C-alpha cells in the first residue's frame, strides 16, 4: 500500500552515495572518500563529482564558443555581398542576440566556473568521459521555454496525463522525477498533489540552474532560437521565464545521473519518468531494475512520453508491447497504457511543431527484484577503466579502495 503523508520527509535521510550506495556522512561518503558539492544551491550528486564538473565546464565552454562563432558568421555575411535592408536587419538582430545570450548563459552558469585551459573536452573524452556525448548543455533547450514561458497548454496536458495514471485519492509522501529537465512537470505535480517531498533529478546543470532561479522567484531572461522563425524578430526572441505562482515547500532540485541514483532503496512512493526512458543512455531493462529498487513496496512508476529510441542497441529500442510485456519480470503489475495525441514544442515564434502520440501509464511495484549493477554500462574497450581510480583516473593502486568503488588517496 502507498504511504499516506504524515510529516515532511527530510531529503538528507534518504540519500546514499551514488558511487557505492553506502550511507552519507554529511556532504560526503567516507568509504569512497568523496565530497559532493553544492553548486548554485543544487546538490551535485554525480558518482565522480569533480570529473562531471570539469566535463560540464568543457561543454559550457563549447556552447559559448558556438554562440561566438555563429555571431561572427552572421556579421561576416553582412560584409560579403550586398544584402537587402531586411536581411541586414535579420543578421544584425541574430548576431546581437547571440552575443547577449552568451553573456546571459555565462552569468547563469557562474556557479560552475569556466573551463580552464587544461580542461579541454577532448582530453576528458580520451580519459573516458562519464557523461553521454550526445547530451550537450543545450540539448532539449526549447523545453526550458515551453516549461516556463509559452507552454501552458502543453504543460497542462502533460500534468493531466500523469494525474490520469494515478489511482484516485492517492496522497504520496515522496515523489522522484528522473530526467526532470527544467522541472516544470515536477513543479506542476508537486503543486497539484502536495507530497511532502518531490525530487526533480537531472544531470544537465543548465536546466537545473535555470530552474533554481525560476523556483526562487528571481528574474531569468534567455533567448529562444526557434527552428522555423515566423518573422525576422522571431529568429531570436528574448523570453522571460517565470513560475506562475510561488513554489510550495518540499520541491528539491538535484543534479545526479539516473544510472547512479543517490538514494537508499525503497524511498519513493512515485517515480515519474517524463520523456526519459528512451534517452536515459542505458537499456530499459536496467532502468526498470533501478526504478523498482527506488520504489516502496506497492509504489507507482509513472511513465510519460513517446518511445523514440534513437541511440542504443537495436534490441533495446522497445515498442510499447515489448515494454509492457517486460514489466512483470521487472516486478511491476502490467498496467493499462493510455495514448493521446498532444502538441509538443509548439512555440508561438516557430512554424515548426511536433504532434506526438504520447503514452502514459502507472505501473504498481508488486515485488522487489535483484539490485541493478551500479553506474552506466560501458563498452568493452573501456571496461578496464572501471578499475581506474574514480578520482585520479590512474590504475587502482594498493592504497586505493576495493575495485567495486575504485578510488585512491589522492
Ligand atoms: C527529452 S528530455 C525531457 C526533459 C523533461 N522531462 C521534459 O519533459 O521536458 C530528457 C532529459 O533527461 C535528462 N537525462 C538524460 N539522461 C540522463 C541521466 N542518465 N540522468 C539524469 N538525467 C538524464 C536530460 O538532461 C534531459 O533533461
């Protein structure tokens, strides 16, 4: 049975080390000798926090370089051949907006720090990056504007679908949203259901730092660059991002990798995966093990989104039938899935929008299953690196911790 909320659960009591799964002592794990920093007010719970910080700094540097290069290209186009007055207006507007966006992103991301010269992204890739390379800082960037500016209709439809997957009268105490992005659905659900605790988890710091500002009621303005702008002005639109009302207590943002969730087993009444399981970077079977493990007995996994497995092995690109069929073996009751055609990223400034047949279901946990292997699956050629120290990346030495939680004393 799902628990009924009695008092506000404290997040710190639910946490575990994302590297070894052990209990935390204050902000760190004694056995892994890792400290987990707070970055811009967000707990940074990556299994290799320092390396993840360096990687995201590298990606920030990459994004800022991209803005500068693109602005320079637009200005160069003004010089190359005679351009009409309207084209001049578009190029000047675009270049100025890119410069301004770079300043704004740099300011938003200040808590991360910028990449030092010796933190070249390629070096981290060569050392064995822990973050998937297809996840840049600006992946899914339009979702931020949908969430907090123009997406009322889409946001409401998403919330309604998720609420429709919950049994009537359910009052969960703890909710976890995996791949929460800029946290709007987590916010809407938190406001609607009022659990004691909602954790919105994602590993993209741009989304979380933006969400932190918005949830704190502070001003955030960033540009949207629509795919198919309707007008010259729509090529770069400065949007004001804000929450519709103040944020109720108990909504926590957390930077973590869903493949190494920093929680003790059996903590959550609901785990919600919105538009996530097909981009999670690991096979669904493994993800189901993790979700099962995170839920209390009788807890509910709510999945929402379309199934568009672009990456990964062909055998893992599940259809809905395969996914539902896999649930009993993963310890879940077989749910009834609802499908609805919903607009997706339909920006008022763009002629481009998607219409998705979105699947939503709530699957109840019926039994515990085997604990999943911690961390992201790595290819064979990198497997050796699992035996490298988590912190210094050298081979595990005699003075290092056991290989299951490799680290050394550096
Ligand atoms: C398609 S977006 C959906 C975002 C949000 N749920 C929404 O509906 O707007 C997928 C999200 O999952 C996040 N993500 C992908 N893999 C992740 C992982 N292993 N751990 C945490 N977040 C992840 C991405 O950063 C991104 O925010």
